[in-house]
């Protein structure tokens, strides 16, 4: 019986014949070593017929090459796939980047403003962790050029506490109150915030709601 020990077939060199237990098939198989260093078990007739030329590394290499130098057809295919992957197709929508930044402010400790958001307990509604969930709640009210804004600055981002505002509305909300009347006298919010250890946003919110005295400066549950 012909056994090509030591013979070369492409990148494969036959080392020994596989036993019946090893091959689990009626076809004779050879243990081969590939030029790439990998050992492989290959059917004798594929070696002799010339269809087995390597352990599979050549095909993998070719596939890699094809991926790097795609045909026009492959490029089209990838585009189509890309569209499919963008399930909501809205990653370029201005609301998408707002949503992404909002989520990051609340959940990503690396975000520059995390301290003022996630860091002080400003949370994101669970269903808003995906853009689809957020959009389902907020799309109806959306107008181009508007920014996502909270109604109560001490509460998190959710449908009942959010609205779309123009940038100038937002600025006004933020700059309405600079000085507040505290139990220790009138002072600017930043100073009061440092003095009482209550965030500026929280102080402003309370103040605008008419809270005065000790209630104004008591530490927030969340802080
Ligand atoms: Zn190989």
C-alpha cells in the first residue's frame, strides 16, 4: 500500500499515517506538517489529487488579501452590510450625538463633566441606554437645532424630566441666578456651593423653586 511518508504536497510534508481511531473515517489520512509550522491531518486522496496544499493557512492568507484589496462587488456588499448594521440609521442625526454625550456624561467616569452629572447622581433612564429607547420617548417633541434639556436639574434624564430647548433658553436657565440669599448672607452660587458642599446646580434649582434658609443649604441625599 502506497504511503507517501516524507513526501511534499505544496506546503505539506507527510509525517506518518493516521490510525483508524484517529481518522474517524473510511478515508486514509496522513499526519502532515505545514511550512507554517502547524500540524494537520489530511486525507490522502486530497493530497494526491492536489486539492490539499497547506494546513489552511494559504486560504486564510488569501482571504486576508482579498479583504485588504476588495473587488468592486465586495465594496458594494460591505456598504449594504454597513447600512444594515446601523439599525436605526441615525448615527449622523444631531439628536444622536446629543444622546451619546448625555449618556457619556452620566455613565462614563472619563467624561470631562461626569462629576457634575453621573458623579452627583444624575442618572439616565434605563430605556435610554439605547438610542432607540431615547428616541422612542423624545422624537415627537424634537425640533432641529434644539438641545436636550432637563426640567429639574437635580433629577436625571428621563421622559418626564426632559424637554428640547434652544441653546439660548438653556443658557438662560443656567445663568438666571448668580447670587443667592443664604443663612450666611448673599453670596454667589459658586462660593455657596463650596461653603456648604452642595452643588451649584442644586443650589440654583432650589433657589429658583423658592427654597430658602437651611433647606436651601442642606446636603443633597445624592451628593
Ligand atoms: Zn500552514
